[in-house]
């Protein structure tokens, strides 16, 4: 019995026109510039900040912008983000995570430009800015209003990403001293989440995960009642990551 389906497949393959010149095919595509923008959050004195510079476009004179640049022809996106951060700030060894792509056709006044946003969270005291061109500085996030391009939208999206990450992973603990008080821990979460947290509920949730180590020491030279000092048990966390659950405040 003849298999009609096999016969049809043979006919389709015979009719298929294989592309012999992939370069010609790619050359026929529309060309759009691709850029990377680095959204670098920093924590200092209980304030969440972000690295910004002045825009160098006349249309956006005096407006703040993110650190960004077009990717080079033979450059990986991750490498481009590392290069931009180094060229703009002089900083190296900063972990950058790709957050999302922004592709609104009118997001750039010069034409269609697709950008990929990368984000990171740093302890400002441990990362010195070696370059300060174009008024590069740490800007309080809560005072940030209008920005150049669609960069405020990018910042807002990355801030939401950061808020989600800090509730699902203990990445914020790296911004505190090796020994910290529960007050300092709560201040960190409040700064990033942008809300005031209930003191008793916050402490209850952290203690329930059993990753805090009581050092037996107390705060010194503080303007308030000294609190106990704790350490985060990173080794135990690595062994028992499943016990860290999303902290839903």
C-alpha cells in the first residue's frame, strides 16, 4: 500500500527553494541599531540611588540619562554592557543581569533604536567612581522625575525587577556589614521596596527561615536603643535554598 503522506513530503521538498546565500538574505533585512543601557542601583545611608549622567543630545538638554552605548558589530550583549560600565565609570567586576528589551519604534528621536537593559545592585561605599564625565553621580531614586528618551520607563521596570529579586533571593544582604541589626536589615528592604514595613511581621518572617545567626553582640555608638547584631548564614542558605521562600510584604 502506497503511503500518500510520504509522497506529499517528497513533493514539498522538491518544491522547496533552499537559500544558498545567507548573507544576501541578512543584507535584505531592515537594519536597526541595538544599544545597551545599564541601570546601576546603589544603597547608601538607607537610601536607594541610581547612577545617572547628563544627556549629550540637544533635544534632551539638562535631562538625566542612563549609561548606555551602541553595541559593536562583533560584540556580545553582555560584553557590551560590561564595556559601557567600565568606559563610563571605571568600575570592573560588577555583576550585570539582563532584565528586558525595550523596542518602542519611537523611543529614540533619531529613529528606531532597540535597547537591552542590564541592572545591578551595589554597595556604594565599596565601588568608587573613577570617571565622572557628564556629571556622573549617584542620584536618589525617589527624587527622579523626567528623564531623556524612555529611560524613566526603563528605570521603573528595572526597579520592579529589583523589588521582585530582593524578595525571592537574599541578594540585598551583601549590602550590609558582616554584622547587622534587624533595624538595618529592615531599612534596606524598605528603601528598595519603597514602603514602610511592620516591624513585628518583618522580623517574624526572617526568623522563620532560620538563616540569621545571633552573634551575641550589641550595636555600639548609635543614637537609638542598641539592638542585637546578627550575621546571615550564607553557607546554610546555599545548602537549603528551597527553604528561602518569597517574602511577600
